[in-house]
């Protein structure tokens, strides 16, 4: 059976990490600046999703390459 998902190399882990951290900062800023409560909830849900993805990425990087992403 074929493996599912992606298998990034070290440099790709760093790129993904940096991109997600930048998007997280952007969403955090947008969430704090909005006056629309519904939009704030949407931003906050995305922030929670990104947190989960970042945690998964850290685990995978550690498992695959012993890489510490911070």
C-alpha cells in the first residue's frame, strides 16, 4: 500500500514552519483588530487549526530528522 501524506525534507520543514508562523501572526493581528465578532470567531478557529498543524509538524520533524522547530 502507498504511504499517504507528505514527507518533507529538512529545508521544507523550515519553509512550512516559517510560513505557518507568519500566517499565524497575521491571523492573530486580524483577530485583535476586527470589530466583527463573527469574523473574530473565524480567525480564532483558524488560529486553533494552525496550532494543531504546527504541533504535528514539530512531531514529524523530530521523528523524521531529530529536528527541533521553534
